[in-house]
C-alpha cells in the first residue's frame, strides 16, 4: 500500500520551479514537466525513514534524514531534494508521516497473522 502525499507534491513542485527561476529566466523552465510529480511512501521493514519522488517516468527513493539517494534517479532535479528537505518543518513532518504509515502497515500485518 502506497501513501500519496499530495500536500508535499505541491510544495516540492513550487520549490523546484522557484529554484529554477533563481537560476534561469522563467521562459527557460518547462513547468509542465512537473505536472506529474508524485511524492509517496511505501511501508517498509527497513527502519530508515524514506520517501519516493517521481517526476515523469523517473523516480528515486530518498532518505528523509539527509536527502541522499537510496535508489533510482530523477535526473538534474535530484539536487533540489536535500534543499527542499531542509526547509522549515518538511523533514519533521515527513518523518512523522513515515512513522505513522509504517505503524498502520505493521498493525494490519499483525491482524493477518
């Protein structure tokens, strides 16, 4: 079961576009590229809080703690993820969500046994 995090999708989309606006002029940014941006979590027996990010057909799993890549790649946009996680409250909220998602999954798994 995957947990989609719509609120974070919007925040990350805006953050990446804003970061690119600082580096380029607005006309050089392909804003439509981020229409399919997804942020989600999948419950895992791995005890390292992580989040999946998909942009188009590319996806990667990032450690919430430091933004490092566990697996996959989202191309040049990957450099924005650690910066986004450092924004006030993002890391803490994602970690709390990850703990809650894994707690729910563990409880459902226990009921099936």
